[in-house]
């Protein structure tokens, strides 16, 4: 059952991260990104795409995991008696 719940979290989060990646980088050029101090980031475009995708995926997984956690019945959350 845990493998199924894991897929409820990971797969939709993957799809959302892919869509977010396309939407964000349709507007933002990775070569124009700057760090907080104003200096150029200095990463390759592929590195920016990769890091951004994983950040989006982790954030979407956190959201999906919270949804699954809120959906669990009280009996499962309490553990064995």
C-alpha cells in the first residue's frame, strides 16, 4: 500500500514539475539569471534547467504528500494499539 501512496505523490508531482518547467522557462532566460547580490549566476543553461526542475518536483511532492497525509484515516495515523 505504501508503494501505491508513494506513486500518488511522486507521479503527479513529476507532471506538475514538468509543466512548471515549461511555463517558467518560456518566460525566463536561464542565461539572464543573477544571484541575490546581483552577480551573474554562472551556471550553464542545462544546470539551471536541472536544478529548477528538481526544486519544482520537490515542492510539488511536498504538496502531494500533505494531501495524502490529510486523506489518511485516523486509525492509520495512530498506529497499533
